[in-house]
C-alpha cells in the first residue's frame, strides 16, 4: 500500500490539473480573460489553493490553456509560408486562422490583447505574427496583396471575427468563413471576384 501511494497522488494531481485546464478554457470562452481565478477553481471543483499550486498566476494558466491553439495557429502560418504561391498561402492563413479563432473565443481574447504578460505566450504570438508579416511581404511583392496592408489589419480582422455571435458553433464557423472571404476580396491588389461561400442567416441579436 505504501508503494502505491506516491503514484496515486501523482494521478490525483494530474486529474486536478486537467480539470483546471478544461474549466479555464470553458470559462475564458464564456467570460473572457477577466474572470476571477476563484471562479475557475469553482468550475473545476478544486480549492483555490490547489489551483494556485498548479498555476501560480493567471498568465501561467492562460499560457497552458491555449498552448495547443497557439501551436495550431503557428502551424497554419508555416503551411502558408511553404506554399509556392504567396497569395494563395496568405489567403489560406486568413481563412484558417479565422476558423480557429471562431471555435475558441477565449483564445481570440488572449491573442489580440496585451494580456497575458506570460513570456512564453507573448514570444509565441510574436513569432507567429512575424511569419504572417513575411508572408504578407511576399504576397505584396507578387503584386497580389494590396500595398497598404499592415500587420495591425490582421489584429483588427481577428477582433472583428471574434465578435461573430450566432445560434451555434457550427453557424459561427460558417459565418466566419464568409467573413474571411469578404475580407480577402478587400485585400486583393487586383480584385478578381470569386464566388462567396454560402450566406449565413444571422439573428438580429448577433449585431447588438
């Protein structure tokens, strides 16, 4: 029995950590990043002391909670850079990043805001944005992306995309795809208008 005790404790600690992360992702998506740590502990059904033992600061919790999403975001940009057609790669990044952020509002809030101040998250975000800037430079050099596009425009896109609120996650994603297509047409240096994705019927409350 004594030999089994350390393993049992480690298993309990892992379970607590996973519950905290799952609760944090849900609460951040619902309420944004300003939610109190005690609320996250309550949702995870652990005490505040347990929460702080695993994550001493909210920055540490946000970094861990959105690590997978940040990795996915960076991978999307890498795939865009690898495309021999920089405009096609740029369009793909806009489409897929909007889709990724439409699925997780908490990640959008973390990505576009000054919070968190966690070094790892901020560094990963800056690397991803730097890659987008390089892809945009290539697309401009190819004469496809309008020359007045700046990186802040991407942040504005993500902020606007994060404001899409519909009746279900699937409808959110469909609306986000149409939104991305409209944006891409506006970013073309030489517009050649392709058909938009299917229109999405939005409730009036989505624009309030």
